[in-house]
C-alpha cells in the first residue's frame, strides 16, 4: 500500500504550497496587489489539487477493501488516519488565510 504513503506525501506538499502562497499574498497585498492576487489564486488551486489527491487516497482505500475483503494494513491505515487529521487541520488554516485575504479591504 505504498500508494497511500505517496498520495499522503503529495497531499502534504499541496497544503504546504497553499499555505505559503496564502501567507505571501497576505504579506504583499498592500505592496503589490497584482502579485498578491496571483498568489491567492495559486493557493486556491493548490487546495483543489489537495482535494483531488484526498479523494483518490480515499478511493484507493475503499477499492482495497472491496478487492480483498480486508482493511488496509494496520500501519498504513494508522498513517492515513493520523495524517488525515493533521492535514485537514492545516488545509483549514490555509482556507482561512485565503478567506482573510478576500475579505480584507
């Protein structure tokens, strides 16, 4: 089930990138709104990528269960469960930063 690990790693990368872009957008909003707007758009796109990857890892887990009639190996499921909580919290922080940017006048 290496695929769960790979997808989880990519999810983390997308969230980190979204957070970085959103932070930079907030920092640059007054100085260079054009660049800041680009960064906020990129942050939103990174979160869309994250959602696609998240949907796929969920699908992989469900397909494994259907195919084998078993749960994924315990260590892989535990990795997914722990990272899922962390990543969804981090994704929500990135979403909040994007919202703050859009609501700021």
